[in-house]
């Protein structure tokens, strides 16, 4: 039998050493060890990817005649710096056949070592053991079996999955991701988001990307587009919707089958730069669950509004989630509501803190489920009405009161959207900068976060003329509210013109 050991060590998956030393008879130490084995595995075939070796055939049974080497890998957690590594191979009788020493200075933990034993047909059959030490301290033991040539060997384990390169992940995601344009009743674009395909006709996007739409335009990577108003499943609070779109020419992404991520894992998604897609790489910072909104992943990178609905992938290119889920989640957990004051411009590219909706929260539903039209969702009160008359508003705000020291109609004392019941009242102020004539009534309507209307303000008569700014205000009693988050929409006649969210505390 010929035995040769070739060590390989990596630190952080990069640094490596291939130095070897002669055999010694050093006995394994018994002192408490500073090194913890994270995992140990064996196989006979390896492939290099991104500076790291991976087993193609992970197993712990090897057969004479068919197998000519055994490779054992240890991965450790422990102090970095210069260390002396040693491995002792023991045959089934317990005899140390070879001891190998080498020096290496890993830059950080975890770090790993690969040891290879070449064998011929005369190798002893039975259970072999590899004892590892670092700086004379115990660093783990791994056992494997060598069987005779005519022995039955269990089927090998599935090949270990090999992480994709960022370039592969980018292309993988890009080929399946589309833009989703929200269209108003006049066919104009209200806003742009993203979505991706899980099946040839199953397009996943955020509910926010369809909220209030009369129609949707799907823009494919090739540049072609199609319109759809069909939704097969949705959840407003969890912020996802599945659209029906014809995409037989697009590659679908592979979803994870179960929750397989952890806080600290690397992840990838698609961002927006100069109107095009870019790859975004980061990590999972947190995994939280809130009432009604469900689970959210907190990510280490920001997301532009047009990228919401893009896939979040792991290092193997599997979809673990979707960018989105931030709006109702922030309102539900008690953050100060966002101050809108006016309709954001379409395709606004200001980056926001990034959350993701885990794919495990998405219910695909039965394949035979009949789709619903966007108009059906609007009729059920699922949608926010589009701010059709937002162009008539210069600005609006909520305030604690009106400052009339300068004379005239006065101005808001402050701009705020959080009040307590002790404030007793709040001021709703809108400055109109009309682009067209209007003669009629303006009203303020109040809603909860389920879009249920709670009440209206008294109407105010307005006579708007282009080029003549006009200020209006309402004093709202807070005594009719219970602590919570609410929405107020100001209507110009029958057309919503301005919107704000506000919070009432005890």
C-alpha cells in the first residue's frame, strides 16, 4: 500500500498552503482545545470554484479497486495567526500509518484543511480514522470505511452544490426579471416596479406595484412588452401579487423549497442604475415577524423604487425572497409614517432601506384558480385610489396649528404627521396651485390601514383659477380617533388630489 498526504488549507475561502512535513510519532494531546470543528466531510473528487474546493461525491465509504484516494476536509473555528497543523491517519487496527505536519497562518476564521490519502488494492479494509491537531491541541476526528472490491457500497450522496459566481447569478436573475409599469385609466404610467417569473406564466411582484392600477404593462428583458389586468393570487399586507403574463420565451427562477437562509448569509438582487439593471450584493441582517405583515428579511443594501419586486437570491441562484414589503411593515411596527405631502414623481429613483418578502410566505394557489381582474380588486376596496388631481396641489401638510402672525390666510406652524390624543386637534393644510379651472367642493376623507373609510371633513367651496394659488385648511378633532396609524385623502370634487399618513399615540 502507498500512502501520501497532501494538505490544503484555506482561510476565509482564499489563502492556502501546500507545504508538507515528514511523519512523526507524536501522540495526540489531551489539553482543552481552542479549536472547534464546524464540519468534517470526505470524498474522492473535488472542483474549485471561487477559490474554494468542493466535493463532487461527498461520502464516507470507499472501495478497493474503484477508489484510489480518500480526501478528508476539516473546517474549524478558532484563533487566527500562525499555526502548526498535523493530521494522523490510523488504519483499522489503530496504528498510525502517516503523520503530516505543515505551517500556515489563516487570516481569519473559519479556516479549513484538506488531507488526501492515496491507496492501492492492498489497503486494509475496515474503519479508518483521521485525527487532526492544531498547535498540539485536538482539532477533530473523522472516520471513514474502506471495503473490499466485491462489497456492496451504498449509493453516493447527492453531489454537493457549488455556489455560482456573481456574474452567473446576475445573468440568471436578469433573464427572468421584468419591469412592471402601473398604468392609470388614461394609459399613462403612474409608477414603475419590477417582477420575476417562477413559472412560464406566473409573474411575482409586490402588491404595491399593482395597487391602484387600471392596467399593467410588463416590459421583458428583450424589450418587448404586453399588458395584463389579471391577478391569480395576492396578499396586500404581506405585499405580494401573482400576475398572469405570457412568457414562454423567458427563463423562470428556481424557488427555495423551504426556509434555508440564516441571518448573516450572503444574498444578491438587482438594482437600478441609469435605467438599467445592476447586480447588488449584500447580506441578511435580520429576520423579523410582525402581526399581519408576516415575516420580513432586513438586507444590508438599499433598493430603488423601480427595483421593488426584484428577486433576492442565495449563492446558488435560488430565490429566497423578493424586494419589497416595507411600507405597511413600517406603519405596523410603529415607525413615524412617511411624510408624502404630494404624489411622488413616476420612476422616482431615491433609494430606500431594503426589506424582502420571503418566498415561503407566498401562496401560489391551485393551478386551476381563476384569475381576478384589477377592477375586481378595486371594487373590493383593496386598492388605494390614484391621485388623479395631484397636479393641482402645490404642497400639503399636517400641523399642530396655523400661524397668522404674518397676516393673510396664515401658514402651518410646523410640518408633522405624529400626534397624541393630548394634542386634541390637528390642522390639515393644502396649498393649491391650479393648472385648470375648478369650481366645486374639497373634502378630506379619513381611512384606516385596511382602506376602510372612517369619516369625512365638512366640505369647503373652492373656485380655482390657473395661476392663482389658494390655501385651504381644516381643523380636525382627534377625539374621534383611537391610537393607531391612519390615512387622509383630500378630494377635489370626486378626484383624489393629496394623501398623507399620520399616527395617533395615547
